[in-house]
């Protein structure tokens, strides 16, 4: 069992990681906090945003802070599942060669797998990644490859829709958080981003993050200790169960969204896996705030990012997901009474 002193040391590492990344990616404090929470809750993160807002930069910065081996794959329409597993080519002597692909080449030392523009990859590729995310393993060359320390970071361009494939519900459910990264609104930050040359070189910015601030190969252990240490009271447990029921039957709780027939909206509410992921994340929030018990505000910190993409709508409303989901989650938070 990790000691209280070690938990405090790791809390310092978590906060140091945030501070280091906030120094190079400005105006995104809330988003950086949520990615940090997912890292310590051992959850994968899907990041969506406009072109050029810094999605890749913030995810690369977290990968550097976690240390270990890093792999990056670009989502393209011609990418095939086997491209993640092996690489074929002709060597200098004209001989065919097969080498391990990006998922396999680092073995168990793979800490961060970054999938850029995931919605450009075919559903078959997404399905392979789904297993790697869920089980942290794949089968290849007649054996099983394991990645016990791997965190998957993926980003998605929400502007371009041509030659893209929407993620299946099962794939989205594997991400602990689905986050939206917008352009900062503060005028001084906006001025710095376009005028200050320090923010024009993403590679140089990332190098300012000390490598291995929170060693990725030790996160599984500290995460287990956090989950075992942070308590949930009966009142919080009752609240979480009501939130879950409200995701399945919002009309029964008086949850409403303008212009939506609430009796026809929900195809499926949050899954047990989704709700347990939200509770894991809430425990990490409490720990980062130096508490050994969950408060309602800890749940509220992670609820929009953990729940919105896990509630599935009937087809007539699915096309309006980006509009409806945030309003639905906010209404659940407002209507379901917290302790």
C-alpha cells in the first residue's frame, strides 16, 4: 500500500505537471486539469476542436510529462488495421521485410499512443484501437502483446467532415473524457498567442516540459491507491445512482431540453462502465484537492466530460448531438439534487 507521504508526493507531481503544461499552453487551464485527471484515473482522452487551437501541442506535452515510449499515428482514409500492427517494406538489399508497427514496436514500455485525426481512420482501424484501449493488448504474429501502461490520446477536427468516419458508440464509450478545446477568449492571451514568438514554435514549447514529471510506468499503482483511499459517502452514492437513472430516463426526473421530445430522445443511457469511469475521475479530483472523500463539486467537475458522449440518442436527434448533449447534461446537473 502506498503511504500517505507518497500520495502527497504524487499529488505534488500531478500539480507540477499541470503547472508545466499551463506554462506552454496558455488559456486552457480547465482542459489541462481534466486531461491530468484522466491520466491519474487511467482513462483515455478524445480531444475535439477547431483547426489550429493547439490540440496536438497539449497532448504531446502530456506525453512528454508522462515519459516512457511515445508513438504517434496519423489518421488517414487509406490507413488499414494491419498498419498499426506491422510495417512491410523492401530493404536496401531488395529483400522484403516485416517490422513491428506503431502499437508493437515499443512493447510493454509504450506509455502514450497518440492518434491524430482519429475520425479520418476507417471503422476497421477504430475497432482495432478499441481493443487496444479496452484491454491494453493486441494479438499479432501468433502471440499476445501487452501495453499495461498505455494511455491513448486522440484528437478530432470538428470542422472538416469530408472523408471522415464518425466514431462508433462503443469506441466513444472507451474514452473516459471527450473534451472540446476552444480558442481562448481573454484578449491578453489572444494577443500573446499571435504576437509573442515564444508561442509560434510548438516543438520548442514542448521541450520546456520536463520529461517524466509523472512517470507513466508508475501511474497504474498510484491510481489504484487513489481509488482505494478516496471514499464515497452514502449520500454521494445515492446522488450518483440518480444521475445514472436520469441519463436513462431524463423525463422521469423533469429534465428538459428546448425543442426536444424527452420521451423519444434517449436510445441508451450511460453504461455501468461509463458511470464507474466518472466515479474514478471524481476520486482523482478529490485527491488533487487534498481530500480523502468525494464532494458533489468533484462529481460536477467531471460529469459533463464523462457523461455527455456516453448518452446515446435516437437517430432523429443524433445528428444534433453537439447541440443537445451539453444542454442535456447541464439540465441533469441542475435538476438532480446533489447532497
